C-alpha cells in the first residue's frame, strides 16, 4: 500500500496533535513533517513524543525542513501562517488541506490562484456531518425561500478569535446561493438599540463564545405558525481530523484544482 506522506502545520497545538495521532494510526498515511511558529516551546522536539511513540519527525519552523518529504500539508492554523505555507506548497507541488478560517477576500483569492499550481481542499469545516448539514440547508433554503426569516446562531470556545465562525458564514453562503442571492447583500452581523422591524430578506447571525464549546451551529427558519431548526453539534475535534484525512485521500489522484468537502463527499 502506498502511504500518503503528510506534514502537519501547528503540530504542537490541540488540533495539530490530534492530526498527528490520527496519521500515526492510519494504515495509508505516514507523518513526514511537522511545522510550528518559531517561538513554539516544542520546536525541535519529536512531533509524536506526546503519544509515547516518537515518529522521528522533529517540529520545525523552517518550511524547507518541515516540508522536505511532504506530499500533503494539513493546515488548521491562522490565515497569515496558512498563506505563507500556501506560497511554498504551490511552488513545490505540495497538496494542501486547509481548515483555517478567517480569510479575507484577498486570502481566498490567493488560495484560488495557488490551486492552479497544486491541488487544494479548502473548507471552513472538515466535519462530514457539517457538510451533510450544508446539503440539508440548501434544500431547506429553496423550500423556505418566502415567508420564513433566517437566523444563524453559532457557539464556540472562549479561545476562538474570529466571528462569525467560518462554518456559520459557509452556511449563510449556501443558503443565499440556494435562493439566488449573495450573502454580502443580505447578511446582518450585529443588532443593537432600536433596530426597527426585521428586513424579511436578511440573513441574521449571532455568535456565542464561552467555555470549551467545540462548535455548535443552528439555522433557524422562522415562519408564521411554525419554526424549523437545523442543528449540528460537535463534541470533539476528531470529526475534523477524520474529514481531513478523507480530503487527503480525495486529492490522491489530483494534481491541481480547488475543492471543498462537498466535492470530497460527492455531494455536488
């Protein structure tokens, strides 16, 4: 069996360690590289040391060292870090699985441009369940296109730095597109004071931050006499890990192109 040669960005973080463990336990994958920021305390240590079974892969800050043997890079870091990794991967033909959130339009454009040089799966949420939920939202949005107010409520842990979450924004984009609209034209991200009556064409967002909530998302379709709620709740980041490895397998026969989890799961 040919094993996927995978490197992990942010290898000493919570998500990075879960990815390292999953790769170590996968029959079709091998950890060949690990990256982290230059001031990370774990720099230079074995990326799998926390498992009690070293992988012989030191955590590096220098991309040329950390990605020397990699065919894939899984990246759940920050936009500024991911974009640096993206430039290197595009130049060296390393495939990327990007779960980082918080990109602006310029960042998204950079990812699209890099996909002309290498294969990329870019998704704000790698969870299989979340992406099936997106398909359900598409159907619901088409059915409830008139007479239903749409609100998106998301909750995450206290350490999350962007709001609304990338998943919530993706939900809004799916709903707006299904109704023939653009999210930028209808999104309402904040309400305070005397706001007046709700614009029936709007899609509202509410963000909750607290504790150790992994990620909860609810889309509310509120009509007259009935209310439909479509909810996804994550209890562990392991769902993102499994989705990431599934994305890597999807890219095995791709040399270029930009894909998302809908492509990976065959939900297009």
